[in-house]
C-alpha cells in the first residue's frame, strides 16, 4: 500500500517535468532558446522513480537529456528555465544552457554533453562518500548508447571492486541518436552486463513509476548499507526526436505515436490511480493545474531576466 503523499508526489514530479519540457520545446522552436536541447518526454518515470529514493545529500550525474533528472532531484525550475534561456539568473548564470545544468545545493552534480561522461564522476562522488563514512549514494543516469562506452566498464569495475555506494541507471529508450540499440549492443538486456562486474543487474519497466521506485529503492538501500553498487536498466522509449528539430528520418511518426500511446508513463499512472482509487480525477486535475502554473511562473521569470553582462565572459573560468 502506497501513501497518498507518495503517489501525489510521484505524479506531480512527472507532470512537472512534462510541462517544463513542453514549454521548452515550444520556445525552442520559436527560436527563443540558444544552443541545442534534448527532451525527456516519455521517460519521466525513470528520473522520478529513482530520485524519490534519494535525499538532497545524495548525488546524481546526468546526461545531455537531463532536465528531468534535475527536476526530480529537487532543482528549482525558475533558475533552470533561466539557464536554458541563457539568462544571468540561471542556475549557472546563463553560461551553461540546457546541457550543462548543475545544482550542487540539491546534489545535482551536472548534466553532461559528453556521452558516458558521468560514470567516473559519480564513482568519484561515491568514493568520497565512502571515505568520509557518510551514508550518501551516487547515482549516474545514462542511455543505452552510452552503455557501450569504455568509461562504463571502467567505472563499473572500480565501483564493484571497491564496493562503492553507486547506482548505475541505464535509461534504455531504444535509440542512440539515429541508431537503434539492438544494432550496436551485444546483449538484449543491458542489465546482464552487471554480472561481468559481480554486481546485481535488474531490469524494470521504465514507464511504470512505481516499479522504478521500488526497484531503485532496493538497490539504493543496499548501497547505503555498504553492500556495493548495482545496475538498474529501465526499459523506456524516446518519444521525441534526438534533439528538438531532429528530422527523424530513421523512424516513422506512426511507430512513435503507437509506442507513446502504449507507454506514456503519465497516462499509465493516471489510469491506474483512478482504477485503484488512489487519487481521484479532481486530484489529478489539480496537480496538473498546479504544475502548469509553476512552469508559467518559471517561464515569466526566465524571459524577464537579463542576459549575462559581456564583462562576465571570463568569470567562473579556471586559468
Ligand atoms: C563522447 C561522445 N560521443 C558522441 C556524442 C554525440 N552524441 C550525443 S547524444 C548521442 C547519443 C546518445 O544516446 P544514448 O546514450 O542512448 O542517450 P539518449 O540520447 O538516447 O538519451 C551521441 C552519439 C557525444 N555527445 N559525446
């Protein structure tokens, strides 16, 4: 039996990410956002399910598709939105943009434009936690494509050999840019790779927020107790293009629409919540309205903020 607070929080987390990203998509396409942006729409259950097992003191390492991870870890959306719009009130003063959001206050160590760049950083954070004898855990999110990078194997081996409190969370959304994962990956289930490092490998329906919450919960608890790292593979689907503006010549609209209608984690949760009488329709509506209002405020904050002063170009840089 789940508490109502938990169910509402899981739902509002997913809805907040969805509204945030729909807003980003609209304004990116209108030419108001600089750089590149990659959307997490359809994968919200992974970040939300995992991060509901973490405290602000725990660490996460994110990817180029990182807005959902930041929001799920508790980052405030006003400075996030401002960052994506390149404004001086942004969480990185407008200099990082969508792919470089970091918010140390909530243990969000950084998104990363380098595919597979997060593993070793997370393992470093896990090593620091172990040396300091805290009970912190470090989680690294990564894609199916990133699972084929050498850094995964190095980091997994070291984390396991030293029994570090790390959790490797693979978001298998079936695509790495234009490449379907089956054509580049030697195993059907990426979770199977954990055996090569002597750690547990668990696969879960990544569109079911409660399944993710429970599977991650068990692995986070064992890491906290000093029982070492684990690999969690969340099976999901990348609904949007690789980046906003991707012509997506490698798959059909029909395929995407069919998959999304079957796997939309928010829709699946709403159906179950009503069926099981966890939350009524009115409660779901009120969460959606609340989250939409928060995102409207964040957008207004971002758009009314100034761009960084050119004088600041060389501040916050290492010599
Ligand atoms: C080291 C490196 N190689 C290649 C790229 C170009 N690139 C950016 S995202 C991406 C695909 C990543 O796929 P996956 O890890 O499955 O994550 P997803 O985009 O599906 O979330 C590639 C190849 C990069 N940014 N960094």
